[in-house]
């Protein structure tokens, strides 16, 4: 069951997935004509609390550069219509559409659980990833500060961390990240999808405005925190014409590395994205989807390991060639920062004195 909604959210639908249950919900919302997250007025966001059994999520995916992560929040208020994490809300009997953006779950006990897991004698230190599912610096972080509490623990224990975010709120934690970076323990990747505020306003309506993300890159670079920029996702006929402009802006701000991901539309993301195209870009909807299907072997999405991050076809090859040429041109060719694991002390700095 679904209802088309004229709201300042990313999704225009609130369809309940039938993959897990047959619940149905309807939703409405408010149009918020702003691209700066801290300037947005209050609106209908529901917060619930979860008591997880563990803080650290493990994965064995052969095409991911990390084997552990922490996700302090379920759902994401940023409302990015393309978000690959939307289907996770279907596990809860909620819609990957508007429910994903407005019905959030906060895991308040994550810091407490994290301390216990790091103190486990069998724990082996490897870089921790934040921002692998939903954004650790989405607006709700301003109230709960769960991500900051996690960073405080990782800093105390000298545990390496890599962060991915599209929020300028990350600069509020430079006081933690800069000393960690000096010890070889921190790196940040800022996602910049577009430099056009009008595109951002509908594509990712409650994420930090593009110019503020570039400013965050500059602030991190000036604090000597290794910072890279991710062009993710690149969407044919929507933002792929901005590749060179984004890379140039990132380099000028002080980034020295860049990566890219072409759009993925797993499970319920595909109909949500198609509905967004119909609502906001009907003149090019067919062309966008034709390019995506060409890159995904005639399908909306390719979910197999490795293939999901390596779309095929002439269009994908052209995008990759332009991106690689832009990286070289603007000096964004640094390899991943080798974060240190040898400094890890499970009981923190006090323990390391003895």
C-alpha cells in the first residue's frame, strides 16, 4: 500500500515492503525549503530507542574495505532518495520510503556496549568504520551525540576509525579527530554528490548543503585530518556532468584523495528512485533508467559481490575514464591511509601507563 506524498523528503512514496510482512502505513510530511540541516524548522520525525546486544557489526563481504562497523542510528533523516540502506527499514516492518526518513531508532547504549567489546581479551583490533549504513552525523546526532561518544572511546583506546559522512557536523568533532589523526588513527571521507543546491534540495533534502560539505573538507584538511571526497552516487544524466567540478572543488579545499560509486538501486530503492524521477525529473526519467539498466546488465540493480561496485558497458567506462583523468589532473591520487592498530589499548590511556 502506498501514497504519493508532496513533502520535503527524499522519497515520494511510503510503500511497505512485502518481502518481510504485510503491514501498511500511510504518511504525510511538510515541505521544508532549505538545504542547510541546522536551519531547518522542526518537523515530524519520530524517535524510538533500541537496546542492541552488540555495538560492532561484522561483515565478510569480499568487496568492502572493512570488516567491522558501528551504526548508532537506524534510518536517516537526510532523506537521500538513492540511499542503498533504505531496505533495512523493511526488516522492521516499516517503509523504506518516508518511514526510513522520519521514523528513526537511536541505540543509546552503543558506547557502553563498545567499551565491553573492546575489553574482551579475544578482541583483535582492525579499523572501525562509521557511516557504512546510515550517516553518523545526521541531524539527530546534534541531540544525542552518540557518534561523538563512540569517538571518545575509540580515542581513549587508541582504536583506528574511518568515517564516511555527508554532514558538516563532523567538524564539531575535530577536537577528537585531529589528535587521533596525529597518531595515525583517523581518516574521514566526505560524500559530495552535487555542487548544485537545487539538485541537492530534492535529491538529498536534509543533508548538509554542498558548499558546507566542501567547507568541512577544508576544515578537516587544515586540522591535518586525512580527508578524501567520495562522488557517491554518480547518476547518469543527473550529476555525472559535475565530475570534474566536484573534484576541482575538493582539491582546492585540501582533499588529496577521491573515490566514486555509480548508483545502486537494491530492492525497494528502485521503485522509490523511479517515483522520484517521475516527480522531479520527468523529462529525463526514461534516459536515466536506460543508462542505469545498460550498466547493470539490463536490470535496475546488480547485487552480486564485486559486480555491484563494477557496472559494465560503454557509459560506465566513460564515467570511470573521466573520473580517473580528473583525479590525476587535480592531484587526488593518494592511496588509502594505513591506519595504525599497534597502539590499541583496550582499557584506555590510564591502562597504558602501567
